[in-house]
C-alpha cells in the first residue's frame, strides 16, 4: 500500500490491512486520510472507521480522543445533495454522530471513567430523545450515578428509563429500586408515596410478598 494516500483510497484501506489483521494500522491510515483530505466528503466516515479500529486494537484512550474530535470537528457536517447521491451506502453524518456519541459513553465506562460515562449517556439521551440506545443510555447513566453515590441523579435517570417502551420487561424491578434510593436519601415522604404508586401500578404483575412489603414501607 503506497504511503502516497489518494482520496479514492478511503474504501481500500480496510480491505488491504484487514488481510494482515492489523487494526491499529487500519486506524492510523484512516487518520492519515482525514489529515490529508479534511475537506473530503469521506473525511467524517474515515474518522469514524478509525475509531472503530482503535477500539479493535484496544487503544481505548485514542478511541476516546478521536471520538471527541469527531463530535467537535464534524458537529455540523452535512453531505451536499450531489455528494449524498454519489456516496450511496455511506452512513448519514447524523447517524455517525449518534453512534459515536453513544459509543463515547461506553468507552468512558470501559476505562472506569464513570462520571464522564454518566454525563455522556445523559447528553446522548437528552439530545436524541427517542430511537436506538436511548433506553440503554438512561439505564446505564442511572447505574453509573448510583455507583457514584449521586442518588438524586440516579432517580431522575431511572425515571427517564421507565418512560421508554423497553422498560416494560423490568419496570417493577426498576420502580422498586427507585424506592430503595429514596430510602437511602432518607426522603421518607417520597419513599412512602413511591411505594404506594408501586402497589397500584404493579399489583397484578408482582407477587403478594412484594406488595405486602410495599404496604409496610408505606406505613413506616
């Protein structure tokens, strides 16, 4: 593969270097492409591909760096009608931003940067509102906030998760968890009201032991 990178080579980088099973080399060549052809219609997707291969190479710090750069550098990037027509099969710029935004939160979580992970999950879900990964983002944000001891934020994030259709499968568990968080916060009034709503909302879905427990908690 020539060191003299050409714009049309963007679609060949992956094919050439995958044969050698060298994900870091693939990532570096994509980044070299972006540096040389930063105004190219392929630049954003090349940067995204570099992030994917940096993750494969387990260079997570670099993947985080390049994810942040992509979200900043290509924040308003759009394909012209002509370029969009000539680039069929290439991901839409907004779809790339969406993938990278969610992926960045997961990267932070993978290196135990839980505060940044929670904030990024919240930023992602707050921006996109609906669609793929929104429920996962609220749930993961809540788990991270809970682990960090930010219990009020955890309650807010769990409540946002409960508004998603995905919450139907574990709604009673999450609702109960929120009640326990209110107890940890020593907000007894909120806890009692919450357990009352739990009994009303999930009375037919959970066992009588859990409902009895919720009644006892209301009384206290």
